[in-house]
C-alpha cells in the first residue's frame, strides 16, 4: 500500500494547522467505493455523530485518545452493519487504561463485561414475531401543536468583486504572527525579534487560481476568476516573493484565509429572515406499515415482554387463552390436595400480563436499556398510575412512531433548526376517546446526559413546546419528565410518582 494514498490524517484544524480541503473531501468520502483510504488518524473527530459503516477497527492506544466517559461510544464506531444479515467482524484494540474504562461503561450501560461482549459475536440469531395491538387498544392519534420556522434569504448587497479593495482580501486575520520570542529552559524571556518574510511553497498564478476554484467545490470556476485578472494579479504579487525567477508564497500570509476572502468577494451579501408559525398536527404512535415481522436478532433479551408472554397476550386479546376441561380438572385436584405450587404453575399457563390493556400498543418493544425496562415495569405496577387509569407506551423507536418534536435554538426571529426529538415514553390519560394529557418521559444514560445537542432539544421541549401546547389547548397538555440511569430504583419510583400526582392531580 502507498501510505500517501491509503493513510488519512484528519483533524478539526486551528490557526496554525488549518483543515485541508482535500483531507475534508477524503474524510467525507470514506464510505464511497472509490476511496483508497485504509487507515485514518483522527484528532477530536469521530466521537459523536460520525457514521462510517466501512470502518472495521478502532485503536485507542493512549490514555487521552478520547474523553474517559466516551470510551464506549468511540470504540464501538466500527460496529456499524454494512450488509444486513451478513456475518461481519471488527477489531477494537485498547490499552489497559481504556480497556478498564470500556469494561466499566459496558457493565453500567448494558450489564455485560468485555468478555461477554466478545462472545456476542458467536450468538445465533433468534426469530422474534411482532404484532400490532392498535385496534385492540383503540389507541387514538395524539393531537399537538408544532413550531415551524420558515427561512427566507434576503439579498442585502451586490458582490464586492464589482468594486474590490485590497483590504477586503489582505485582512489582519490573514497575516501570520511575525514576532519571535526567545526564551530559556525556565520560560524566561531573553529577547524578541521581528520575523522576516521567507519563501515557502513555490507557486504560479494559474495554479493559485485553480486552488481557489477547487476549494470552492466547483462553485467558483476559473473562467469567472479570469474576468478579474488585474485585481487578482495585484493580490498575487502582494502575497508572493520572487527569487531567482520563481514565485513563492510569503511566510507572512495565511494563504487559506486569503483564498477564502477572495471567494467571499464573488458572492452577494445575504441575510436570513425567519418567520414562525404554530401548526396543528396529529401523530400515530405506531406506523403499522413499518412494523416488520418476524425479525431475527442475536439480542432477544432486548425485546420486552419475552416471546412466550407476547404470544399469550395475543391469544388473550382474541379470547383464546382459556383452560380446557382437562386443565380445569387438574386445577381443581391441585386445590383439593393443597398442591399450591402445581396450582400456581397451572394458572400461570393461562395468564399473559396483568397490565396488558394499559401498554404494549405493539409487541414486543425493543428497549435500548435495562433502565427503560425497569421504568416500564414500575409505571405499570404503580398504584398512582392504576387508580388514575393511566397508560404508558414506548415511543423510542423513531422508525415506528410519528410523534416527534421539531426543535430549535435561539430567540424569536433568530431561531435555528437543531433536529427532531423522539420521546422515549408517553404516560397518557384518555378523555372522550382522545389523548387528553401526556407526560413526555426521557430516559437517559448518564454517559450521554451532557450531550450538547440533547441539552438544546431538552431545553426547547421543556420551555417552548410545552408552553405552545398549553396556550393552544387552554390547559397543561404535556409535562416533561427527565430520568437518568444514575437514579436508584427507589429514587426512580419517587420521582415518577411525584410527576404523576402533580400532573394528573385533577384526575382523582
């Protein structure tokens, strides 16, 4: 392998080492079939939101390769499935320090160790049958109001290239630091000097124009640049030095910034005007057409309730989970002979789930964590929820639900769209055949609780979405409940009960 073609060094860049446009293009094209890159050296990249399906290995060889609370997320970047259903392998290489952190985070988040994680590669897929219960539960759509922001681009001025100035291109930011400080080993200042301009990279005018055009990704062709040769040659002569008949870039200037400033001259000055409106929406909590069955999985424990309970619930929905005469006779005999264990086992055979009519709009749910499973079980068992006839539905699979909230950041007139938010659970109260009120429940792993985008979405939901819907409905229609997996079981129950009693107070 040729290292120049197969190794990519990529970072976010800084004043001293700006991002290379060529490296950025190669990074964005890693999943493309024409990419020749086989090894990627990353600095502060690839920890959050990076999706490269062709990545087959991750190396964290040093203590500071990534933040200690992100070892799990970073090391598992190479586990994206490329071809559905095909056996694929990946390599995660860690030093002792990062291995200990990964083991700790796996146990906390997924209740498994690294050894169990490695064994998971040999698991045999199990078939899971899934069912919709929307008709049985007669679960209506949820009505709500959504903020929508329209963006209009306003042209405020003509391109500066029509009346260019040298100072528009050669700005203070485009000049490199020219002061040299001389210090001893104890960092004491011994002297200062002015750095003289030096020749760096050899260049010619045509090549320079080509680079400016290339960095614009085709938006600014060389033919357009040629129309302003007189002005551009003036800049070229200013930022280069002539030595022995050859032109060199001057060390005084940051050529990347110079090129950026030139491209800016060719575009009209624009401003963004936003208009906001609140629109009514209704959403299905299950897109039935997206619920595929059966599914094959190597993690059947992620599905709740288990397949045997699922099948019993469906049979009971149809009125088919009833003991026959022989089973009834066995129960009678067990009771007469006081064989309580046998009697219990016989009854369990004809029982599905005691709270099946207050949840499970489709079966089974695929839950992301044990914490979500614990919450679902606790809410269904809570007396505070039962006596108010509350229902709880899992909403965390964004491929199966339509209830998603469009989120924005910024003040009125300057709002910027930051993405959709899909709540994990909804605790609902029906009235007159409609969903009257709902608690939006977010269950979050403590490892990801401080994610900046999540925090922005949470702020929007808590402060704006809830207020918008209260104003439109004329009563508090939604409440937001945040639950972190650092809570103990008793803390989880206390916090959930408190939210239920506070929000559904008038339902008693």
